[in-house]
C-alpha cells in the first residue's frame, strides 16, 4: 500500500488532508467545481471517465476532440452575444 504523502510527492494527487478535514475539503472543492459552467464541467467529467483505462493514443484523440468542442462552444457564444448587442 502506498502512503498518502508518497502519492502526493510523486504527483499522483494534488493535495493531502487529515482524515478529519476530508469531508469539509471535499465539499469546498465540490462547490468550486459546481460554480463553473455546466457544459465545461460535463465535458471535463466525460474526458476523465473516457481516459480511465484508455491507451495514451486514445486519450490524446479524446483530448483533441474536447479542445475542438470547447472552441466551438466559445465561438458559438461569442457569435450569439454579438447578435444580441
């Protein structure tokens, strides 16, 4: 079994908190995620779920698709905003 400190040190996790603070910290992170744009959160979750167990090549393909989707959404919003002003 690998310790939490070791997984943090090698970069596998971003943060290690004491067990007693775990739920409070998880809620803080959840609230931060929930404050983001819903479509962006959905795309990010899809990318993570597709990436689990995927080959490096497959993950790279998904990453490219995600980037293009984000650009499309951004350009679409910019176009809509320009029409309403």
